C-alpha cells in the first residue's frame, strides 16, 4: 500500500507534526508500506527519509514563523500525486493542503487527518475566557460549515483522541474516527532520573536542590498559553519551571520568564534521549494548552513517572486522572497556581507510582497506533465498509480500529 500525506505543517524544525510524521515514515517502512510526504519547503527537492520519501515543494516562508512554509502551488501538488498514484491520500490540515488533497481527481481512499482543531486553537484561546467556549463555537458557525464542506470530500476524518472525534461528530464532520495516538514508551522511563540533571535545571531557575522542579514541553505559540504557566509559577513559592521548546513567541516568552523569575527557557532540545532524562528528573509536568488533539508531552511525562498539572479540556484533559494529576480552568493563572499547590501538597511517591500505573494502562505505544491506522486504511482501501458517513459505516470503522 502506498500512502501520500499532503502535509503543509511538516518542516525541518517542526514540532509535534514533524515528530509524528517521522515516526510514521519508519512504521510504514517496517510494515512493508510506502509513505511519501508532500510538504512545502525552500526548494523543489526529493529525498529519502526513514524508509519513505519527502517531496519538497518550493514555497514561501510563513511570515509569523519562518520555520514553516506556505503551500500554495496546487498544480505542483497534483502533478506529484499523479506521478505517485497512491492507494491512500492523507490531507493533514484544514487549509490549503487539505483542499489540494481533496480536489485531486485520481482514484484513492481519502483520509482527512485532523492534527489541529483551529477553532479551539485560535477562537477558544483568544475569546474563550471572555465569552466561554460554547459561545465561541456558535460564533464560529461559518468556520464549522467550512470544515464540514472540506470533510465531505473525504472518506473519513481521523483524530488521535475520542474526545475530538465526539466534538467533530457533534458539528457534522464526516465519519470521525478515533485512532488513539501513542508514544515511544521505551524512551520515556523513570529509570532515566538523574539528580545531577535535576540540580542543574533548578540552578538555571535560581533555586537550590530542595525546591520543586516543574517541566513544560511546548511550542511557543498562543494556544500553548505559556504566559498562564509563567504567571502561575510566579504565584508559588520555591517552585522553578523549565520550558523546553521553541516557536514564534519565544522572545515574548523569554521576557515574561525574566520578569517572573524562577523560570528558565531552555529552547528546542534535538536530543530526544536528553529530553527524556530531563523529564524523568523533574517533580511534575506543567501543561498549558487546552486545544491539543492528544497531549503528547503529557503522555511522555506520565511514562517518565511525572504527575501533571493540566487544563480542564483538550487532549491533556483526556489523559488526566485524579490519582496523579490536578486540573485547572484553561487560561486561568490563579487556578493553575492553586492546582500546582494542590499537587505539591500530596505525597510524591504515590503520585509517581500512580503516574506510571496510569501510563501503562492508558498511554499506548506509537507502534500500536500506526498498526491500527494502517489496518484501517487497508480495510477501507479494499472496500470494507462504505464512505457514506452513516452511523453504520462509522461503527464498522471503529471496529476495524479496535480489532
């Protein structure tokens, strides 16, 4: 089976989408399938990567974040699709890439991969605190019509969490199908805990080894609500925060961190093993985004034995459990600070044990995710079920994923 992913958010220095696609390239090759990624970049170029291929389409940098590029050349994308003749076409965004994949006329199963809920990312982030999320969803009725029109051109809509599948179903998108995401469980392990690393990270926050070390892994983007986390930590005593990641808001984040004190912006960590060691060496994970489809950083932290403080919605909230997490109202620094204090008042040893137990039971492996996704595509590409978007078709889809 050949899969072509039209993915405008894949970039050399990208975040979660880049990590996910790289893992999918390797998983497809290991399973005997071929994955080809069509992505915007600085020049037209083809390269082999992780058992698959990347077809870069010359594009302009994104003004707000030059790590990414604008995919605007539909004819070039269609020419590549015609050349590759895939069995499955993935449209991995609701923007130009999604429409380019949907409008291609060649025969293929079409999968709308919902990596991002744009209404939650932008509408809820900017207006949710003022108006409430339900009111924002109602105000965004035209955009929901837009998403319904786009998804109607696909055979199914794939999400990484059940909560998001239910949300999309409520707004009428076509055949929302949850294929639960996972992580590389072998990499994130509490055995990586290193007291020297912990002391060094606390020292960067201006604190001694007796203080509490919170870790945050996040792209620097408004939806991640890093300002909420920094303000919350500033309200707590003897607590340091280390933020791993990069993005367009980094200068602003660094200014907020300096003003708050006890917050260190560590930047983007390319060495995944080093990041896993940092996570295992912390005392808890602090998370800000209520708009993520899965909550990758939260899953990694739980597998590393970290209890977590998370917002009350989104993928992070779906991973949360009372035994090892505290929730707070998304975007509210006072509520976040109170949640930090509640977690710190609890006995740490049972919290870490509960985090590991919860991770074993509820955080799947990335291999299981890709196995389920490939079985779903193989079943649909050979005619199992139908593409009507009816409840019967949706039940067949979910059965094929759960098998």
